[in-house]
C-alpha cells in the first residue's frame, strides 16, 4: 500500500502528461474505493448519495470515509487527520481551495475515528462541495 501512496503523491506532483496523470489518479481512486468498499461493506448507494451532499448516519459509510484517509496514510489511529498530509497528496491546482476547508473542518470532533472523518467530510462538503473525501 505504501507504493500505492507514493505513486499517488508522485502522480499528483507531476505536471507533465496531465491527461495520463488524470487517468492514473482516477485508477488509484478506483482502487481505494474498491478496497474500502470491501473492508467496510457499505452500500454503494450511500457513497453515491454522499457525493451529492447527503450524509446519513450510517456506521459503514463513516468507516468507508475513514478507510480512504487511512489507505493514503493521512489519519492517526485515534481519528485525528493529518491536514498537511492530506494537502501533500492533492494536485497543486486543488490545494488553494482545499487548504482553508481542511484547516477549518479537520478534527472538529466526533465519537470515534470513523465519526471524526465523517463529520470532517460533511463540514468540507458544506464549505465547498468539490473538497470532499468521497469522489
């Protein structure tokens, strides 16, 4: 998984061959999605609805969101989010809009690690729907 994270960082930091990078990033996101879907057993319709701003209080959906950050190595066991780590893996052109949102929304609280990431994502979506853990 570390190689996958390093590939993701490398792809995001390379400005050449943008189309190829977009395809590689999408492939990585698809792999993360499939991995976390398998780990959590979340109903895929809940993920699709979350992409539209609907955030039901579903434990599997919450843990799916946590899984995404866990797989890219940007969350601690206690659920605290490494904002600098999240920003480091984002494409450069996305960081300006994402940074203030994640600085405001990360680690706003929650009852457990899955809930913390869920509430962070819910806050991020409310601030700027394009800044979301669920893509």
